[in-house]
């Protein structure tokens, strides 16, 4: 069974200051997401499902989707603020909350569109073709009810932005499998050191830690523990203005609850992405270099 690519593209882009997931970075107006989708298609993925916000639908279609859909089996679904909540729960959500409910909420919004083993990625990160090839091969060997899953981890210092802080899940790995992931929402360089700022103060990392970049692969059986994680989160955070349900935490729970295993695949690819406005020129330069070296064709899609 060929896998599906599920893309988290509903982010607000608050640090970037715009709809970064459809910002042009290629020679013919391609977005960074074009290149990830292209790599997935070349790596054996059969279909792509994008998760977006309703308010960006028109621009999303014009600047990305229609082009991809002419070359690949593609569809999109919406992540809405009140999706997955009961009528009684909706009454408890603060009227002033505008922040999306997080990446696990986004994944669950697309559950009905997923029929095969699937990979999950962010729309604004570059992962490298090797990672898609590894994940595509692994997912292609799974059955829909398998409790075996996977992730691609990256070296922390290879995923940092020089423009500001980033959010990364730091991984604990044993015998080739994930043990746990601990989300660090504010990691940055300070005087040459890699610092994670948490509620209890600053913690220094070596920079060689393995981290999650939200590149996971799951069989559809993962939706059961995802719902369990989401239900627990809602019970504790439904009145919060900013709390988010994170995919790495839900993935970690699959392991810690004994409901499955997550094979840890590694990549030494150097990350680049669209976290801050200053990052865009670096992404343009990196993509141009890859085109010049023949890694990508000058015009990505045939149609």
C-alpha cells in the first residue's frame, strides 16, 4: 500500500508576519512546500492531503494547490477552531481565543481523508529527499492496523535559525526506537551556546541532541491514541487562550503507553525554513543552489 503525505499548512505565521506556507521561493513561483511535495511524489507517496485554514483557501489554490493537483493526487481539508468539540465543549472555549489548537488537532481534522499509512510534515520546513525516501519505503511496508510507526530526527544544531528562537521536541532514543519526546518551545543561540528557555529557567544543550521536526510516519492505528491524547488535553486546557496540543507529545504517548513503537530514522540534512521574515532570502538561496546543482529541475512540475 502506497503512503499518503499529510501536510500541516494551517499555521498563523505570527513570527513570520504572513502566510509563509505559500510564499514564493522558487524560480517559477514555487513555494517551499512545492519541493517537499515533489520529493514525496518521487519517493513513492501516492497522495498528498494539505490541512489549511478556510481564510487562505483562495490564495492557497492559486499559489500552490492547483499547480500540484495537476501533477499529483492532491486534496485539502480545513482546520477550524471548533472542529472536534462537542456542543457543550464549544460553550467553554473563550470567545477571544484566536490561536489554532495545535498540530495534533490539525492531524485529527484530516482523519477521514487518511486511508493508508501516512507521513506528517510541516509546510514551512525543508526536510531533504533522503528523508522522504526513507519514510516512503518504511510506510510502504506497513498495514493499516500496524502498531509500528516511524519518525525522522535531525541534529539540533542543524535545525536552528539565526533570526530567533525555534520550537523543537528533544528526543530520547534507545536501540533504534524512540523512548520519548520533550517539547521545548523556545530554543535559541546565546553567546554561541544553544539555550532552551523554560518556565524554570534557561537550560543549555550541546547542539548534538536529536530533535523532532514534525516528520512522522504512522499507520492509521495511531488515530486511537491521538484521540486519547486530545481528549486529555481538552479536559485540561479548553479554557486556555494559547495552549496547544502538540503532535510530538501525542507520538511520545504512543510509546510510553505501550500502544506502539516508533522507529527512529535519522538525517544529517541541514534544515532551512520559513520561521522568520529574514529566513526567506536564505530559503531562496538554498533552493537556487540545489537547482543549479541539478538536485531539482529549474521548473519543478511538468504542467
